[in-house]
């Protein structure tokens, strides 16, 4: 294949993996290359799920496996400096780990891969738009012109073997003249405030703040966009334990704006007060535990990390907090910290044992240090 100047790929014109005589044949886009490990089956592969449960329902490129997997795009006909890759990325499980974007000099040699961006979606089962800008890349006499996606072990950090990252709607083109902000980050998060920082070559910007993560920032009216001239945003008067979404873009001149860069964060919890309750109807989508609670000791299997909120209730309908462990495993969950002495307080709850024989011991007690399980003191054993 000849080098190309731009790439637009949504994979919809391709078939997904085809099963023949009990084995699958991988289908990949024209002029792409794949480096895989036979232990990973036929990943990466094109796949279209039957439903949108995992956050996508069109043909997309799926990565899965512990060993490094590479999908290498056709060679670009110019140096990569100033090239931008836009794409949508979906992490189908909260344990998905790191997904990398980088470049290679040889599409058949994994050792030539150099990472430019390490991505770890904070949301899962949702397609999130990403972009990677290539700068300060040594052209290596025209060799370093292969853009590549990589998923698998990063350094000493292994990835879960049964979790997936999904890539779709890829665009490779020269970066726009009005560049989007980079290194967008949220820090100093409290129950009612947060700090937002970013980097940008522009001199003015605007942002949108909302608790609605599904809004289209391009349709938000000017009266609801906040203009700023500093790369630091101090947010205040926020609600505690609330998910906020912020979009930031550069305003290079009166008609030339960058596209929006989003990030989400949740404000911290305030101390619980007497009368506090939780029916587990709301749980963190990323961890499957109640907001403001802490998994102190946990146990994972192929599909879940326990304790977790499930659709199984201890009483009636609704959800419950399920503890599931085998052998000598010990699980521990901690409520939010309370703002007063617990010595004159009581707790009531429904408890259901699903084990007919040899049920595990269930204890209720107090913990003074979330990082030190030796500080747990059992008050009652059930």
C-alpha cells in the first residue's frame, strides 16, 4: 500500500470476524497491520455486538488480552509532527487498564513502538471521544510514520485478561490551527470545590460546567459558556458527592475555536450524620459500590469485584450489597465516616444468607483507619 495523507475509518464497510469450521478468521481494514499473541485468540478484531450493553453497537475494533496487542494504521506520507488522531474509545469493564497510542518504524516489529499517549477511561461502557497530537517526533528518515494502537502489559503493570477496549471512528489529519487544550486535569477536590488546570498555546478559553454528562457542548448557548483568560479554573459552591462534567475549548479568535475537551469528576462526601441511610439504589458505575463507601478488603473473579452492589436484595425488591468469597477470603466494606461519636448509635439492616451449608461469619464493627484493617473492632458477630 502507498502512504496516505489522511485516514477516516469507521469500520462499517467491513465484515466482523468470520467463523469457519470452528475457528475464526480475522477481518481487518485494508493496509492495516496486526501484531498479536496467539494466546489472545484473534484479538484485535472487528466485532459488532448484538446490543449496546457494552457502550457500542456498530462494527468496531476490539482489543482484549494480557499480552500486548498492536493495530498499525497505514503509513502516513508526511512526518507525524503536527498530525492529530481523533477517535472514540470505549472501556467495557472498570478494570480495563491502560490503552496506548503511539508510532512505529516497522509495522512487523513490536519493539519499534513508542507511546505518545497513555489513556485510561474514567467511564466505562461508553464511547468517549479522544484525540492525540503528535509533536517532537523524530522522523527517522521517514521511518517513524506508522501510527499504532496498543493494549496489553505496560511496563510491570499487567492488564486483566478478560477486559476489552474498543476503538471506532478514527480520523487522522493535520492538526487544526486552533489547537484544543491538553493535559486537562482536576485536582484539590473537596465536598464543595475543585481546581481545573490545562495547557494551551491560546490566550483565551471558555468552559461549560454541568451535572448532565450527555449534553452536546456545541449546542450550549453563549450565556451558559464561561469565558476565561487564565489556565486555572477555581470551581466553588458545588454540591457534595455529585458528578460534574466540564468542557474546555480554546477561543483563538472571533470565529476560530478549538473543539471541546471534556473531563468529569465527583465531589467528595461530607461526614455522615445521625439518621444516615442507604438502600443501594445508587452506586458508582466504575466500581459498583455505593458512593462514599470504601472497599477495604476485596476479592475479584472474571466478572466482578466483591463486595459490590447487585440486583439481588436481602429483602423485597431493589438492590443490595453482595459479599461473595471462596475459601479463606475476607471482605470488608466501610461506610462514610460519621461526624459524631458512634458509642451511642445503632445500625439496622436486612441480611440474607445464600449459602445453605457452611455459611461464612458476618461481622459488624468499627474501623478507625481505612488503610489498616488491624484497626477493625467487631461489635457483633452474626
